[in-house]
């Protein structure tokens, strides 16, 4: 009996050990399968991200094609400009890091000898469109078909004058602007504008950003034009390319919630006195384009990514492609069909109302530049603002945001609010190192 009991004990122990080993093998198999699945998933997602990023890069970054098109035109004598020789012959101007966000608007960090700039180049060819449909017609820019051979300098001046009259309206000093354009077009500074130089200048004048750079070339907050070739141009590089001083790879932007991104932006802002100095610069830029010497320009995309600042915390515009002449924009809206106010928008911030009786957009822009800029600056300036001016600053900003184009005495209110804001900010920082 003792022997049989002992056998039973050993059988039980052996069965327990078998069950335990079976459990371990099943558990191990499960864990192995789980980690195998996780590893496969990580590899799959990683491969997908690399593929998408590569596909997006090859679509967005076409600098080689851009350079080839421009240099082919230059070498055949079709176009010329101050940057052509460096880009195509001497090769002292070359494309660096790709900054493009759209395939048809190529943007690169440019290295020109010892200088750094930003190269911008237009790519896509589309059907020629008049002002009633699009603000920047493309076909004639790509083909460089104007002015034609045999065109005199006087005739070219008349062409440029007519273009400005359509874009900027009747201005008494348009002749001065024409002469300014001719001096810029003379890329080799030999005292005359050749036909290839004229073709490049005509192509560039279709672009709002180039025109604005020429008009505001002496203003502090406009990036300087460094050179051009065809419709490719090189502009001053801005050290910090967002108000918030932080930019993330596009793939990370997809996974970051907008509310968290807004909070994160605020973490990386400069100190408040430096933010105040940047804000003063933005208000001064609004002054520069509000009923300036060649009419009123409207900011149709006031997002933080279009604004930057240098190492001294002076505001610099990074992208001015959506800053357009008011007359030009009114022409765009004049015959646009609409069913609701949502159909009457250009860019992200230039809006008019839909006239339901005519099913046409009205031509009066609802918000002036200053109101849109104050909306952008509200959270930027109020966070960390000194307690002694916070209440007054908030009051001024909300008065600014409420400003409407249709208000009585709008221009007087515009000037008063803008000057009050600048004065309030400047008084607070004028005796600090940041001033």
C-alpha cells in the first residue's frame, strides 16, 4: 500500500509538472506570437511612413527639374537675370534643403557663395487665366513669351504700366514704379534692359510676392530680393520661420492633436518682451501695406507659418504670396458665382458676403488686415504679459479684432487702434535690452 501511494504521489507530481510545462509552452508561444505581431506591425508602419515620406518628397521637391527648366532657357538666350550666371554657369548658387509645401511652388534653402537665402521657383504650366478667375496667371510665366522680339524699351514700359494699372488701379506715381522695375530688371547693371531680362521681369511681375518685395524694398520687415533668373528668385533667409520658433516634420503634425499643438507652440515662444518687439514689427508691416504709396494690399493668409523673425527679434515676412492688391482681389470676387458666404473666400482670411438676390459675391472685404493680425496676436501676447498692462492690452486687442471694413470712419479707427497698441507695447519694452 505504501508503495502504491508513493506511485500515486509521483504520478500527481509528474502530471502537475506536465501541466506546468504545457502552460509554459502555450504561454511562450502566445508571447512569441504577440511580439512577432508587434514587430511586424512596427516594420509595416515604419515602411509605410518611409514610403509616404519618400513619395511626398519626390512630389514636393522638384528642384532638379526647376533648375533644368530655368538653365535651359538661360543657355538658349530666352531669359536672363542677376542670378542666372551663378546658377547655371558658375554654379556658385545651389539648392540646399527642400522647404516646399506645394509641388507647383518650389522653395529651397539656397547657398550663394558665402550667403544664405531662400530660392523660390514656379513649376506647373496651366491655361492662361484672366484676373476674373485667378490672381497669378501661369502659362505666360512658364513660356516666357512676353515681350516679343522687336519690342522697344518704351513699349515694354507701356506694357508694365498697363499691368500695374490693372493690378493696382489708378495711381499717380505708377511711372515711378515702372522705372523702379526697370532698374531691378537690369540684372547685370549695364544701364539697359535686354530682351531676356525683360522676359524674366515680365514673368516675375505676375507674382504678388515679387511685386510686393520691389514696392517695399526699403522697408524693414520685407525680406530683401537677392537675385532672379526667369521666374526663379532668391530672397533673404529668415532665421526663425514661425512666430512660435518651432517647426515639426509634417509626419509628426499628422499625429499631434491641434489643441496639444497650440499648447506646445506657446511653450516655445520667446520671452514676453521679445514677443512684444516681434508684434510691433507685425503692426508696422500692416502700416506699410495699408494704403501705401501704390494702394492697399490685403493679407489673405495670416497664419503664424508665414511670419518669422531674425536673431534680433525683428519681424520678417516669410511668405507673401497671399498678400494681394485690393483692386485685384475685388476684380476676382466681382463675377464669382456663390450659393453661400463660404464660396466668397480667397486664401484663408479674405472673405466677402454672398448676395443671395444675385447669387454673386460682393466685393467688400469684411475684415481689415489689422483685425486679422490682432486675432493672431491675442493669445501670443496675452500669455505671460506683465500684470500691470494685461487688462489694457486685452481691451485694445479685442477692440482691434472687432474692427470692420464697413465701419464709419474705419481708417481713423484703424490708425488710432494701431498706434495705441504700438505705444502700449513700446512703452513697456523701450527701456529693456530687447528694445
